C-alpha cells in the first residue's frame, strides 16, 4: 500500500492598486469585520456572479425577442389590457 500526503490548494497571491473609491469600499468592508483578503475575494466573486447573471438575462431577452409566437402573444395581451383601460 502506498502512503500519500495530499497538499492543500495554495491560493494565488496577487497585488492590486486601489484608487480612492476602492479604498473607501475596502475600509467599509473591513469595518464590517472582513479581512482585506476576504473582502477582495468576496467582491470578485460577487462581481463575476452579477456579470454572469446579466449575460444570462441578455440571452433570455434575445431568445424571447426571437420567438415570434411569444411576441404575438405579448402584443395580444397588451391590446387586451389597453381595451380594458378606463377612459381618460
């Protein structure tokens, strides 16, 4: 039997230059109890998640716009709603 040790994943270290706005944001996150590393990691993940969601939403909008049946139904519903509106 072979006895092997496994090494834990080693995080990659990077350096960044923060402008004043980023420094204020970092101070606010630190004031909330986060370490600088935790604040930067969580901010990167949150930013990437928002970007992915925007991309997914844009793809969904494009698919809906390309769906002729869905567009026709949307127009029919809009016409119905307009016909039910009280006179001005």
